[in-house]
C-alpha cells in the first residue's frame, strides 16, 4: 500500500510534517500537486505568484525524484475538480493514506473537509498536520480559553509557548528508493503568462541561502533599516514564506541558533509572531477570509465609489510621489516594501476613502508573496476595520512618511523618473512651490481635508 503526500502551501522537503510522516511509514511514497488556475484567479492570485509556485513545484519534483518519490501534477480548474482528480488518482494508484498540511482560508478548509469525507468513505486514511505557524493554531489562547484578538498579549503568550515548548524541525527525509525521472509542468496557465521575472531565486536551497545571508549581514540592523525602502534592510524572505518554501519554524530556529541578540533580530522575530497572529485570526475568525471586516460595526461605512481615483492609485499616478513609486514597484516586480504597503493602503482607505477590499484584492492580484492572512491583516489594520487596527484617527500623511523614510528621494527617483531632477525637499511634494515637472499629475486629493473627512465618517459610526 502506498502513502500519498498532497503538496499545497508547503513546497519544501525540510521541516515538512506531512512529508516526514509519510516517508517514515516504511511504505512506498508518492506525491501530487494540483494545478487549479480558475480557482487561483478567483482567489486573486497574481501571475508572479503562479509562476513562482509552479517553478518551485518543478524544483520540488526534481528533489523528490532523487529520493525515489515521484510527484504527479494533476490538472483541474477549481478545488472541486481538483478533489475529483485527486480521488481518482488515489483509486488508480492504490493509495492507503493521504498526508497533507492544513490551510486555513475558508474555501481551503471546506475543500479539505469535503475531500476527507470522500476519501474515508472509499477506505483511504487521511492524516493532516498543522504546519503554517510556529505555534500550531489553537495553541495560543487566553486564560479563558478564548482566541486573542490583540497582538501584544498574543505575542507575549507566543513567546512563552516557544520557551516552554522549544519547537524543533521535522527532519528532511532520506532517500526511500531509487531515483526516478521527475515529472515537470512546463507551461504557465493562460491567465498568468505575463508574469514578471522572479524577484528571488528559485529553490529551497536558494531560500536557505537568503535566510543565512539576512541573518549574517542585515539582521543586526533590521530595526533601524527596515522602514527605508531605498535600503536593502529587509529579509526578502516573504515570497518563500508565503508559498511554503520556508517555514516560520525554520526562520525562528535559525534566528535563535545564529547567536545574534539585540533589537534587530528581536524585531524580526516579532514579525514572525505577527505572521502567526494573522493566521491565528484567519483560523478563529473565518469571516475575515470571506470579505468581511473583523470589526463588524465598520461594515456600515459608506465608502466612495472607486472610479478614476482608484485607477490612478493602481497605476501610480496619484500626484503623491511616494504612493506612485510604491505602486509602480508593485506592478513591475510583484513586491512592495512593507512600510510602503501601509502608506499606500492608508492613502487608499483614508484619503481616497475607497473600500479596503478593493485594495486587498489588487495587492493579491500583483504580489508574489500574496498570502491571505497577512495581506488581509495588513489591509484591515490600515483601514481601521481589523483586529489590533490603527485607531481611525491615526492617518499617515504620505508626504511626511516620504520625508522621514526616503529623505533623499532615492526610492522615488528610481520609480518616478519624471521627478528625478527635483531637489531632496520638493521631490516629496512637487506641488509645494515651483512648477510640477511635465507629465506628472497634480495630487488627486487634498491630504488634510480628506483626512478630516475620513475621521468624521468613522466618528459617525460611534454617534
């Protein structure tokens, strides 16, 4: 009888609980990956992410083949079709046990439950594992056995859990048979063929090299440099984490074993805690993956009609240089610096007062690291509709943010070349004295007046 590992958001050999368990069974092991382009479209996957995932799935297939584990690509359109294909594959391949690591979006959870019931009815065992977080979902609870809805107490309990439990990595499997010829999927599905070049190198080894380089070269200064988009101050690991090429456990344990101490590495570990927190929210409050606000009273907000302002925001022609530079970076590379994600999201939701769900979807449609839990959590934080959200009266001034975090205008000059000749002061706000360079728009909104209007609309919810 054969074991099957169903790969999804976990495209790695090392620290993969489902793969480790299957390979330790003493029985033959096969693997599969289900290609569902229509479902990916409906979930707002970007072309950059699809290319990244399929390239890593191919790399994974080659690595598994060396261990004697063949990986089969199953083609379907949606989750429902994929379940049919996977069940048929199990029947045809004499599969006794299906192993997979859990996912927590509502559609993924419904898919897994429905397929599990069908497999069990057919006499196939199902073994599932909690993998996406350092602390398994459901472990970090209040003294009243309730989920946390505020990050700070969650993170304190999370750190205590780590000290008490001392999580370890699941061992990378050894070869369980002779090497086999790897199957490969060579063509991007039609809707995703305009994908940009990959932002980071492909492969599990490349991910670990990136992690080691960050810890060796940049982690000590992470707290000081992470907010400056012109600096190479971040880890650049988010594409690997979002798609399961690296696990949060691997990042945490590598940081702990690095011997580093101080605010830099501790600030980065805090980002791992934030990732766990947003997955925890996705698990305990499924409405947030159904297009609903965490703060239910904010569903009553009357957002502006998107129209031309939304199109200007998407295209990077708002007349606010830091916003435009960030949005152009996103479109060209499939990635955006985290400080800029907050600035652009708050500009859309507070200055243009456009529904955060539209911005959330646009980011997902462009990001290579578009991970539902983190993207939703970040957008709802910026829009003041989510858990642990920025107070509604806290509205970033994008010009002030630009002056603080891109003081010499280096990032702006790179992405908004129309402004390259402006001095270090005017580049943040070309409308402030002098002539705006030809081809660059005037600001599409008054920052001070739109901020007042946003605060008034939120205040009206309380009156």
